[in-house]
C-alpha cells in the first residue's frame, strides 16, 4: 500500500530541503533497484578515452555532476565526447601528448578525482599552459599530496601556499620517472602519478602503505598501457612512454551508492532490498565486510565479471529480532579503511543502530573529503540523538540509542546528505535535511529511488 507524504523535497533555489517523515508504524522498505554507475570508473573511462587513440565507448556512465566536470575539462582540451548518457557515450581520443592548450580555466567543480588525476596529465603535457580550479569545497582540499611527487618528477606547478590549494597553474613539461613511496593509501595520488608516468620515459612506480582502489590499474591495462602490479608490496609500475587504445568500457553500479540502501535494509525493520549490478571489486568491498561483522544479512547473487570488474546483485534483509538493536558494534581500523573510506558516513549511521560502541580509527582522511566528514557526521547525527565522540582520526559511536527526527545539514557534501536521509528512515519523527541538492554530485536519482523503495 502506498505510504503518502513520507518524502518531500522543497526546492527553494538554490537550496533544496529534503523532508523524511516515516509513519509511526514504520516503513515497508522493499524492492529491486539499480544504483548509478561507479563514479571512480566513470571518471577514468572519460579520461583514458580522451587520452587514447581511436574511439572509446562507455555504457553505464554515472550522470552525476562529477563526471560532467571531467567531460567538460577534457572537451576543453580537444577530446570529442558525445552528450553524456547512461546507454552509450562515445569519446574520440586525442592521443597522449596531443592535448590542446585550453583557452580558459579548467573547472573540476566538486570533484577531487577530476582535479588530482588531471594534474598528472597536465604536468606531463609538454609546451601547454593550464589553469585549474574547483568549487569552494575543492579549493580548500589539499593538493600537496600530488603536487609534491609531481614536482619530484620535474613538474612545474604554482598556487596558493606553494601550490597546496587550487586554483593552480601548470606549465606542462617533460618529466623524469620516480619511485614514490606514498605516505597515504590514496587512489587519487596513485592514479595521478600513473597518468604522469604514461608520458614519461622510464619506470614510474608508486608504492602505497595499503591497497587503495585499483580501477586505474585495471583500466590502464585494458587500454594497453605497459603496467605491472606487485600485490605483495602494494606497488604499481608504468613504463613510458606508452600508448593507449580506445576500448569499450562497461561501468558497473557504484558500491558507494549501494551502501546507502544496504544500511537502510540493515536498520529498517522488515526491509528486503535487492540492488542489482553492483561493482564488487575487492578494493571497494570493505563496506560489505564491515556490515557482515556487524551482523547484517547481505548476500551476493549472480556474481560475474563485466569488462574486467567483478559485479554482483546484493540482497539485504533486516536481521533484527525483538527489541534488541539489529546490529552489533565493531572496530574499523587499519588496512580496511581505504577499502571503505567513502562509506564511513553511512556506516556511522549503522553504528548508531548497533549494540555496543563502534570504534573507527586510522580515518583522518575523512577530514579532507568534500567536507570534514568526522565533525559533520558526529554533529549532525548527534542532533538526531546519536552519541558520537569525535577522535582526531575517527569516531566512537555508542549505539543502541534510538534516533529522533531533527533539522540537519549536508554541509554541501553528497555523502553526508544521503547518509542523513538513511538515518531519517529509521528515526522516529520528521527529519529535514538542508542543502540536499548535494546528492546530484554522485547520485542525481537518489530521492526518486528513495520514493520507489518506500512505495513498493
Ligand atoms: C577516489 C579515491 C578516493 C575516494 C574518492 C574517489 C578515486 O579518494 O575517497 O571518492 O576515484 O580515485 P583518495 O584516493 O583520496 O583516498
């Protein structure tokens, strides 16, 4: 039976307030849904397509604001990218080293991946000058993590605080190879240097302290780059100069977007949701391991390999019984953190529904995401009655205290907006999330899907 007035969106430009009012009898959350294409893979498909020779086709691209930023930047440098859609995007590559010097500032919008990966491309593109910027969130995020190793390769970059922050200016030049031991496990740092290494004569190696997502490695190999991976030392080497050949890329659903529904299914009594076609690359499935540790009932169905990436349908069923919290607390720390870094905001929501104290450590990176996700999540969930204490590198969440509806704010961070919406589904009373339009960065149809699963 339809549940009226559960969700409403008040669009008073420029900001949208999302109101969620579950009925006192609770929600019936069920159905089969799909999530949009993986954001990381979408960026890489557009970028490698633009840098390759010949045509690349992309099926399943994410139509969020972030990939639009990537497409706009590479169009401005000469790539012919068709209108973005989920069925069939074509990219006529320009070839490595043949980018055109853009006439205007390249704008990465809200997207750290666009900016950091692109810096590796620009810095290694001889004889072209580039200026790059982003929105206010991106202009406050650290760029030194890529600027420093690029400079060790001979790159020429300028900007505020010794090029620590965008806007940045880049004079492309011929670089020298480097073996870089990254102090952080970051796919953006790794991918930036791999892209710089494509154009650089010799072996460019990146060693990271723990394995971060490996989509760049998989896709670069598929495009024909000379690349070797040493899993024992978390090292990857590209030997340049190398050429890329256009490919047919199929983008799976984004596990980071699926994570919202997985947590919803784990905390809303009676829920039974199946999320079809989700990418389950092992460097991204930390969220499944964490939810399994917490006692959630999640199964992988129809496991398959699609264009070099593992894919499955994920089914989540509410596993609580009686009055006890449906989940149990866990500790998340160490090597698992890079494999679930983007899912920590929604895992914090899960932890408020768990028996015991959940501890999240080694996640200081959260402070330099689209917002300071430790402070923002702790403050916003505490408004709803959670008991979260911030730590410098994580948080402690005393679970089992029922949440109540409140007025909260996304701080313009897409994943905060969606995590708070999931908390609202299982809270008593009405929650209003301000600046909810942020969801469009990675999940423009989030509210539509929310309505769909609440009405089936
Ligand atoms: C991404 C890498 C991660 C992740 C981000 C996307 C990527 O960041 O948090 O949302 O596509 O490479 P870091 O590499 O900075 O950890």
